[in-house]
C-alpha cells in the first residue's frame, strides 16, 4: 500500500513540475487548451491502431484491458519537455518511474499530432496555416505584409567517409547544419516555418523549391520584406519583394552615401520582427543544436 501511495505522489509531483512553463514552455491556460485539442485525434489514432490490430470492431467495452503506464496528459508533458529542453528520455522516465521505451513511444505518438496542428492565425481562432499556399492566401485576404528569413540549426557530424557527408555542411557557418525558413507578420508573430533543407542548400533555393515564385504570381498583392540573401526574388518580383538597397558603386557624394545608409536602416527596421520571431523559436533547445539523428531533425524542427 505504501509503495502504491508513493508512486501516486511521484506521478503527481512529476506532472506538477513538468507543467511549469520552465519545462514545457507553455502557460497553464495554453497547456490546458493544447491537451484538450490533441485529445480527440489521439483517441482516434489509438482506436484506429487497435482496430487494425484486431482486424475488426472491438469486442469488449471501452477502457477494458491494461491501462497506459503514462496517461495522455503525461504523454503530452514529456513530449513538450523533450522538445523544449532536449532532456534524455531516460531522465524523464526516471521522473515517472517508467521505462525509457515508454517515454520514447509517447514522444513518437504525440509529436506528429503537434506537427499537424499548423500555425495559429492572430485574431482568427480555429484557423490554422499549414502550407506556404495557406500563408499567401491569408496575407492576400487580410492585407498582411510578410517577413521572410532563414535560420540554421547545428546537427551532428557523421563519420568520415560516409556518403552524403558534405550535404549538411553550411558555407556560412562552416558547420553541419539544417536550414529552415520562417515567415512572420509585421508584429513578429510566426505564421509558418518550413522549407527544411540541408545546410549546404541556399535559403532562397529552398523557398523556390517550395513554390514561392508561383505564390507570388498567384497573389500579386502580397508584399514581402527580405534580407540580402533573397536578392534573386527581389529582382524577379520588384513590386512585391523588398530587399535592402544596393550600395552605390564607385565614388559617390557623401549625401548619397548617407541616403543609402538611411534607406538600408529603414528597410532593416521593417524586417527585424522576423528576427525576433526566430529568436523566440530558438528558446527551444532542438532549434539551437539538435543532438539526435540528422535524418530525424526535419521531423523534429
């Protein structure tokens, strides 16, 4: 009896600790809404797996059979904690007095549900942006000016001689990285993050392969602020894409130099909010340096 009471107390303390924003990264209200939102697709997924395993409808009443070692709420908490702090699954398992594979299985089940949620739209409850086309359609409808910028996440370096070893080597950071592109609005709120590519590929190339040129042609009213790395898009769509002004060539009057610096400063102040959005994302440890397998980094990020 004492052992059972001790286990209940341990589970309660572990849940209380991981519910803190320092671990899960969410406020209590946001965490409660997230758990309520994910409960329905999680139940549907579990029922689908069980039906496929049985080969037909259930024969016993609901909730019959063995209970989960980690209930759904705890599965969400360990997944958020693992994603935010990149804690070892063995450490999370010790908190709940379960095996490491139990925590790993919970993370693998909850992580796809989080990825399918998409990105929330400011002041539009229930609306989610999941693709680049959704972002441009939203910006065209609401008249929102977009900001685009890329970032890199350091990943593990493979062994020497392994095929494709140089694909992730970034020419900018001189490290093994994975690139991702973030789009925000004028207030620094993230609308989309995607176009995950190996570090060797240029950020502009990644967005072109995602179909951004087609989106500009489909939505000619959308305006975008970018940095110097997207100069090709600014040259192709000068009325839609704003890049930093080019530096005057040769000997120019001092007034022209000051005018160029001022124009560059104004454009940078318009674009800086996407840098702030990326900075908020970097509070999650896997977006600073991902220590797992490189092939899984695309799914996690």
